[in-house]
């Protein structure tokens, strides 16, 4: 660390022609850093996902500044104007509704366009639900895969679920409360109900909790309670069993026979997985 003068750094004014990418709290407003407050107070303009959300933070910290909305619906129209403003020497802060912009939130295209136009970009870091949940999960955290929200299209979704099930690294997923049960059922189908999982709910908020230890237990628990709040899913990587030996040629033959008899690859793999007590993706991969 070269610069160890946090106070002077904290109070430094935003520079001209810089795009500041500012992390904001994911629940607990006290997580807004003093550096972030300073930047939000002193830039020329704040580009935010939803002005109503950002106003809540501004009012808590008594920040007065000009807001413009910048979201997935208007970003194409707004990017050239913001870049023009930066080129003329304006300083602009980019914030999303919660957490780090760009992480499953708007901003990526703006930052890319700024970089293409040789505009300096500075990130003022803040919490990111994925990282907070990962660190609290107790699962290996130095190597991980972040998948964000799974795609909606069935074939794309199954492809990623398949990859996740065989991956030996920790996987991080985002999901909304009304779709989490479906996702858990899918994870069970692809990874088996005994796969270790930690669901981080309402991180940094009053009713924060981390729920585990495996997919089956969480599915059972969620049957008995209302599912509300925000969820980040941390799935432990696949542990390769020491005795993972099976007759691949025979299984492949059985799989082909089931498919020839009219079953889909997915259904045939599922059937054999259950019969042989293997994970579905191992059989799927043989095909
Ligand atoms: N940019 C944000 C970040 O840095 O974490 C993520 C935005 S994404 C649109 C919203 C998703 O993040 C939610 O659906 C949920 O999966 C996760 N999330 C956000 N806040 C959370 C919280 N307080 N606790 C658990 N998960 C959260």
C-alpha cells in the first residue's frame, strides 16, 4: 500500500473528466463508505438506476446533488450524452440501486464506452452481495464461479446447471424470492440433494441469515415458511468421490437404449442417475 493517508484520500475532490463507479449498500445504509459520500456530494452529476432508491441514500447522508436516471431501458440513449459530458471535463458518479454497479446491474456498457474514449474510470468499492455471501458461507472462497441469475431459456439453463453440477469450485448464484424454490429443485436434480449449500438471505439487514447445510434441508425448510427477502446462493463445488468407478461403456449402452426407446437425453440420464446413484451430469456427459 503506497497511499496510507486515508483522511486526505477521503476528502479529495472528484477530478474533472472522471467516471466514478460507486458501490452502495446492499441493505444496511451505514455501509456507504466515507469516500463514496464525498464523491456523491461533489461530482457534477450522479447517474443512478432508480432515482427513488438513490434519494433514500442521499437523504440519509444529507447529500445534495443532481440525479439522472440510467437504467437498462434508457442506457443506449444516455451513454453518448454522459460520455460527452465527461469529455468536456464533467465528473460523474455511476450508482445502481444496491451494491456494485455492473454486477447484474446497469453500467457495463457505459464503463466500456468511457474506456474506449480514454476517459479515466475510478471504482469506489462497496459491498457486493455475491462476495459478502461467499465470505460468510464458509465454503472455499479463493476460487469460485459467479453465475449471477441463470438464463430463462430451458436449454441455456440446463447447459449451465450441467456445468455447475460438475464444477469443483464454489458457485455463486442470484435469485429472486419467487423463483428460488424452482432453482433449488433444479440444483437438486443436477447436483443431488446432499450437495452442500448456503443460502444468504437479507445480507446486512435486520433479518440476515445464512441457511444450509444441503439442498434437501433447505428445500424442506422453505416448505414450512414464507419466502421473502433477497437471496444469494452459495453452492459448494462437486467433491469427486474416491470410489467413482463405473462401467462407462455399459452405461453408455444403457443410455443409448433408453434414447432409442423414445426417452429424451435428459429423462434417460435422470433415470440412470437414480438407478446407479450417480449424478445426472456424469451420465449426460457420456453421451
Ligand atoms: N449489484 C448487486 C451486487 O453488487 O450485489 C446485485 C444486484 S442484482 C440485480 C440483485 C440480486 O443480488 C438479488 O436478487 C439477490 O440475489 C442479490 N442480493 C442483493 N442484495 C442482497 C442481500 N441483501 N442479501 C442477499 N442477496 C442479495
